[in-house]
C-alpha cells in the first residue's frame, strides 16, 4: 500500500469569502455535488435537476462494486449525515473515502475536504484519506484554512449554478467520452425534414 500526503496547490484558491459572512446552513449541499462541481459544472446542474445517467454507466457500476467489496472488515461503513453526506468508512480520527482510481484526484480531494469542513461545522474534527483501491494508494487529507476557503467559494459557486435556469454550457473536457452524461451532452437534434 502506498501512502501519499497531499500538499494543497494554492493556485486553486480564490479568497473571496469573508469567514464571518459565510452562512454554512444556507450553502451546504450533498458531497457528490462538490465532486461534480470540480468534474463538470454541467453534470452538477443536470444531477441537481434529477437527470441522472449513472444507472446506465458501466464505469459507475464497476466503481460501486469496488466500493461495496473493499474493506469488508471496517466496522463503521456508509455513515449518512444529515441526508447529505455518505461517508464510506469512519475509523478513529479518520474518515475514509473509497475510490476506484486517482484519475479525478482534485475532485476527490475537494469532496473529502468538504466532508471534513462539514464535520467541523458540526464540531467534529477528523482527518481524511482517499483510498484508491485499484492503485493500492492512500492519500491523506487534512483540512487547512486554504482548503476551507476554497470549499466556501465552491459552495457559493455551486449555489449560483443550481439556481440558474439553464445548465452551464457544455465544455469539452478530456474525460467527456467516458462520462455517463456523454450522450446527453453531445446528442444533436436533427432538423425536421418534412
């Protein structure tokens, strides 16, 4: 097993949030929405509107199987908090998130950072790990002030996206073809030829 410490890259930080003005209760969301914000803002909007394509995706099904069959001896699994967060494993001072691979490392990091931030708002201080099962890697995550500020800014942006009437424009990203929403985003309507 490989252990990797995350040193957060400060180029992702936008310090727009004054911590005295941020009302967490107003902006809290499901953890998966934080992940989707970093993966694709259009996917985030579609998911929020109840348009879910994951049930059709072999990659998502594979990830679920890996998740269900990993760490069977863990005593505290699938912990639901406020019907918003589903924490994979809690062991001692750590919450653990099980992922298939590190291909979406930044979004994975921000999702678990959000979990840590959320728990802190409840008065619970934890550290986190992302357990990349296929790669047999574990990345440690600790909530820093910089990560907290990025999470606050992300929550503000997520709120704007979710309250918009239209989905964000489609962005061509390197992983679009493997996304469960690919056909939805790239299907073109044909003109009526009659």
